[in-house]
C-alpha cells in the first residue's frame, strides 16, 4: 500500500492521549515525587510518541527530514518498547507492596527492554533498506537480513509484554475491590487483547511473505487499528484509577455548587461582616464550593434577627397540603427565608417571641433542598402569598 491518501484515523487517539498528557502536567508539577504519577506521565508520553511517529504523514516527513529511509521504524518501535516496559512496571507497582524484590523485578524489566531498544537500533543500521515504505515496511522487508530480525524483535518484545501483563492482571483481578482500579484493569486487559491481535496479524502477514504468499492486507489494514486501540485503552486503563475518583468528586462538587446557586443569589443582598476574599472562576472548584457554603452560612447568621420561626411553620402547613413531607419542608424553608430577606430589606426584624438566636436546623440541615426549592420562584411566591394572607386574616380575627 503506497497511496499517500490512504490512512487510518490516527488523529483522534493521538489527540486524546496528547490531551491527557497535557492535563496531567499540573498533577506532575504538584506531585512529581510520586513514582506512580511519574510513571503515568512516561506511559502517556511513550503512547503519544508512538502514535505521532507512526502517522503516515509523519513517517514521510521524518524520512525526508533526516535523509535516512525508514528511520521512523526504530523510533516508533523504541517508543513502543518503552511503552511496554513502563506498562509492565506500573502493573507491578499496583499489584505488589514496595519491597526490594519488587524493585529488583522492575529494574530487570527496564534493563531487558533497554537492551531491546539498543538491539532495534543496531539491527536497523545493519540492514539495507533503501526503499522508503510508509505502510508495508514489515512485509516488504520481511526477508531482508537484519531488518527481518529488527521486525521480529519488536513484535516479540511487544507480544511478551502483552502476555505477561495479561497473566499478572488475570491473577490479580479477583482480589481487587476498588471499582475504579477494577475498571482500569478491564481496560488494560482489552488493550492487551488488541495488542495480541496486532501481533498475530503482523506475524501471519510476515509468515505469508516467507512462504511466498501475499497477505499484506493483514499488516497494512487489519493490524493498525488494533495498535491504535491498544495504545488508547492501555493509557486509559492506567489513568482511570487516578482520574476516576477525582472526576467523581469534581462531579459531586459541581452538582453541589450549581444546586446552591439559587440560595446563594437570594442571600447576596446581605452585607458580609467583613470583606470576602475574591475567588475567581478559574479557582479550584472545591475552593469555590467552600466559599459559597461559607457565604451562605454567614448570610444566615446575619439574617437570624429577621427570621420568623412561626412563619416557617405556617408556610409548612400551607405547603404540606399539596406536596410530600420532604418537599414541603424545603418549600417552607425557601418561603421563610424569602420573607426574612424581604424583612431585612425593609428593616423590620421579626417579633422577639418568634426571633431565634440563630436560624434552626429546619433551614441549616437542608440547604441543598431549600436551594432546589428556590428554583421554582412562582411556587415560592404562591406559598408566600397564601401564608401571608392567612397571617393577615388571623391578625384581623
């Protein structure tokens, strides 16, 4: 296959991995001493580098830039080998507690795969491969001395890595309790399966060339998608246990921050006791949520002299007539706070007998529910008018 316009969509997985790499940089800056963080960054770097180098347009560009035909081959296979070594050592970090034995095993993996990388470059420079091949290098040079060994070496190293990783993860999987770690292992196993299918397709195509047949389509069209899937799934598998809990917490914080917005807006009319520190939109979400909660609690403290506990109970009776108990309590809280804010604006504190020292648990213990009720201003206005009307009738009676 030599058509320069034929390509498999490399852009999407490459962009995903590059984006993940960029997003992990802040984590690396904060926790660069953490070996798991450093290993994850290395893994993403190798995976991204592999996909960048094997993109057809970059293969051609690298050949032209260096003037060395097929120089992208040792580069790509070296990055792939480094990716395999990093993946194996990361699995060892997950499975085993820190120990001298684990360190020795990881060091052994690094030395073995460093030797493979050195052998890849050595066999490439010993081979005579003058014809640049963008899509079918593995099969075109399947019978070429030293290039044959070069190709078999990277396939053997990759296949051994996939098999060893799959065996380690298979034994470990039943003992995993953390669901994010379990998700990561499943992604890794699917990625390893894709890697093995890639190797098998390549080896069958190369074996066909040795036998005088032509099954190049297995190498040029069938195998590459499995390589792309493997790189993406394995990278995601290692990211998931680290990113998953953080993303889950971020989702909860985002939901709470958004849910409290109506209550926060309703209480903004109250002047804070002291100038509040300004936290911009780009501040961490957990810090913005903490500030929003703090401002709500400060506002409730200032609103206490204007809060009428008896009015809350009357609003609760009105809301209970048409709403379930839990929803009625939230509506009553929203109505009572609305009345208290109106009283604050008018400068009319609540009667001393109805005035609490502080706003009670009927509000403070259900801020989320009260804030959610405030998303229905027409309902709050209706209950407020009904409760105020009944109060007026009782006063005249």
